[in-house]
């Protein structure tokens, strides 16, 4: 989707989920954020993905399943490139990052 942001999740090559922005992203510097609200109820469940640009929601979708166990040491949470198996078949294995800064914040789900 040229001009649009896409969040891709690869469930160990068995299932891929994509959530894209509903609008084209304007040129320039922006803060892009992805929030994942886990459904809960055990491991391997799904959740809702919300995409935000500059604090405004621009896309939402579902990931139906998540990985139930540990990832191997050679698979990582890649942002902007792939060090292991490609997250998406839409681009090559070593896509150059276009991000100036990457920040990952983890928070426990509300019980």
C-alpha cells in the first residue's frame, strides 16, 4: 500500500495478519504508534491492533492468534527490516529501515 502504513504479524509462517492505515500518510516527520490490546484468557489468543499517527487513530484491525511459546534466538521483533524469516512477503528480506528512532514500550494488560 504505497503511501500508507501497514502493521504486519507473521505467526511462524502459518498465518499472517495485516492492519493498514485508512488514509495516506503525509510526507514529513511523524510519530507512528501501534497499540495491541490482547484479548486475554490464556496464551496464544488474539487482540485488536490500533494504528496511530501523531496521536490520531488511522487504522484498526485484528490479529486472531499470537505465538504460544518462545521465539528462537535468531527470530526477533524486527522494525523496518527482517533479520530472520520475512514478516511480510510484500518486500525483500533486508528492507532498509526508514525510521529515525524506535521506541518499544511494554505494559501489562489490565486484569
